């Protein structure tokens, strides 16, 4: 393991934004448990596709949850970069309008 200084732009729980030495842009840290949740959600989606279950509320809810979890993360990332006058490393700017609702009353 190496110990190096990092530039820390946000320490928000589960939404840390840091820049390691040698990188042009900061990165968004995903904690291991949060990464596991995202991966399990993606695998549930794949399993439902394999089963031909692509129109059920369960499938649509999983797609909605995964999409909105990622949108929430990039919105936070963009906000932190704006606070520090750093350009985005991506061309397309994401907004709250990118959040999806595929299932009524799905509270993620």
C-alpha cells in the first residue's frame, strides 16, 4: 500500500470527491458497500433480462433505482467541481431532469 497526499474536495459520506497525484480531474469515490449495492442492482437487471422479465414493476424499479443512484452521484460530483471552479471531465452536463421515474410510488 502506498501513502500519498490527496486533494480532497468533498468528504460527504458515500460521496467523497478526491484527486490523486498525477490526475487531471478529481474522482468520485464509491465505498465498497455502495459499490456492492450498485453491482447487485445491475446483476438483478441482467437476470431479469435473461428471464425475459423486462416489463414488470420489479424490473423497471431496479432500472430506476440504478439510474437514479448514478445520477445522484454525478450531480453531487458536478456540484463539488463547480464549487471549486473545476471544469467537468465529461461533455454532457447532467441535471435533475435526468432522473427517471419508471414505476409509480417507487421510493428509492
